[in-house]
C-alpha cells in the first residue's frame, strides 16, 4: 500500500500581526512539505470572536506571501465549520467522555497549588519531556476535578444536563484517563511523554460562549483535511497529548508532529503578537528582506 501523500497546514489566528516566530515555524512547515512532495493548506483559526479581526486575516496572507510562503487554495476558515465541531461534541458526549463544568479559568487557577504542577529542574521531571527551549507556559492549568459528576453534590443542576445544547452557557470538559501515560515521537525533539491527571488534567472541548475549544477544533479539522504532519511551536507540545486523546476518542488516526524551537526576544522571552518590533509588517517596513530573515 502506498503511503498517504504529505499534507501539512499553516494555521495562523487573526488576532494581531504575525511575528518572526510565526514566519519561521511556517517556513519549516513549507520546507517539510516540499521535501516530501506534498502540499500545505491554510487554515484561518478565527474562533476567538472577541479578538479576531478581518483586517488581520488580510494582513496575515499578505505578510506570509511576502515572506515566501505558499499554500493550496482555498483557505479554510474555522468559523464556517461550527457544525462539524458540534457533531464531534455530540459524539464525545454519547461516549460518556465529557461533562458540563461551570468553573471559570480564574476558579481553576485559584484551585491550582504547587503539588499539582511539576517541580524541580527540567532534567528531573519524569513525565512531560520538555524541549530544549526550556519550560513554556501551559495554556490551561491542571483542572482539580471540581465538576466531575462524582464530585458534585446530589442536588447540583449539572447532574440534570442530559446533553450539550446550543447556548446552554456551560463549559464542557473532556475527562482524561487518570494515570495513563501517553507518548509520541516528535520530529524535532524526539520522544515526548506525559501522564494524564498529573501533567495535564480534564480540558475544555466547548466553551460557555458556545464555541469549540482550540483542542477540539484542531483535531476535527486535522482529521477531516487529512493532515499527515502538524508543524507548530514547542509551546504546544502539551496540547498534543490532549489532542491525541481526542483523535482516539473520535476514532481518527493521529498525524505526525514536529514542534519547532521557540523564537525569543533579546531577554529570552518567547515572541508574542505584542512584540511589534518583530512583527513581519514592521520588519518589512524597515527594509529587511525575507531572505535575511530566513537565513538567521
């Protein structure tokens, strides 16, 4: 049987101008696609309705073209794919893998204490392998299980929620298999391991503002589009373990993963969209060429 053709993707979020870190990660994705004789898709991750703006969609395409990036048309837009994400949510509920939750991010952060987080030097941590760029901020604190059904009082209204419905104003969390160790071989950093319930906890798949989480939307799209390798920044390594659980729960094979070292500023802080001085648009206006930026 011939292997599936290589299909990668670029997945910027139009919440600001793209910076040099985005560009270098996208360039690596393009190099890997070309080396495999494959193609790249462009996905517009515009589910954050409060922060995404149409002008940033235009800007990101212009800046990516200027940098030398190319992709297969048409662009995929996540906000147009809500029915697919909701169908996946219903499947997860039918399998008994999710539960309603009223905890806010602040509630979870306040509940998090030192014993829930890995401690000690990076080299001493036995579970989650860290990339050579060092520790990176987790995108979701370890959930203490407050709204798991067995932890709710008998009179809790959450016990009466039969299924997810549009506009029900609660979060839905995926229940991780506590104690299971997950692993994958990263294309850059090698083997990565994490234990569910210790290195990461129950995570959001649907938000109370009636939108899918990053984790769920990524998995649904990567499966539907036939993505064979995901190339992205090292700050998303922990998200990969969550997504592996979702691929399995939804009956999909997972793609390969390649996590790129993070680009940092002069203080060693990873780039974010607030780093205006390293935005592609700013660098372009300063007369710096893509060739120079790609060679650094």
